[in-house]
C-alpha cells in the first residue's frame, strides 16, 4: 500500500472476514514486529475451556474489551468446530493482565474459562501461528539452532 492509512483500512476490512469458509486474520507489519518481541512476556494469553458455541468474532469482541488486540485465534478442528481453546495477544502487558484477572473463571456461554500466559511450547497447539515462532524465538540463535 502506498500509505499507512490505506494499509490500516485494508487490514480493518480483511481481518476476521470469511473467505471460502475460513476466517482471515490480517495484521500490519508493525503489529507483527511487536508480537515477535513479546510472545512470552505476558502480552499473549492462552484461553482454555471455551464454550464450543463461541465463534472467532465473539472471542475477539470479548478480548477487545480490555485493550488493543493485535492477534486473536480460536483453534478449530478439521471440521471447522472449536477445539475449546484459543489465544489473544495484546499490545500492552497491562491490558493482558487486566483481561486475565477479569476473565479468569468467568462463565462465557456454558463454560468457565481459564487463562494463562503463553509459553513457547503452546505454539504446537495452534495452526496458522508459526509467523512469530519461526522468526523470533529467544531460545534460538540467529542461525536457528537451540542455544
């Protein structure tokens, strides 16, 4: 895009849109860079025990009540049904802490949700989230080898 404003408008239009039955997640490179540096610093939370009826838009809307959401994902199985867990990545650690404190053990739908900080091993739980792990992992040297 020729301007930041045009890219931002496109992102707002495309993010969470449905394309061929799949929900699209779209983010600006500035958000991706922030995500890469804050994966395990408390900005990203795993949300467990989600009601199977909750959809991606609903999860995003609930999470955005606490601050700017950079990324959010509801993990789906091969049939497109909820696996009962997801993640949210906040721009600010304070917003993540407020969401965790408020939503912990709150009933959303028919289930009482649990939240915990993201850890590197959690990446294996999610499809479509390798964008951050492969590029920024503090436990790997620049050549991609474990330290």
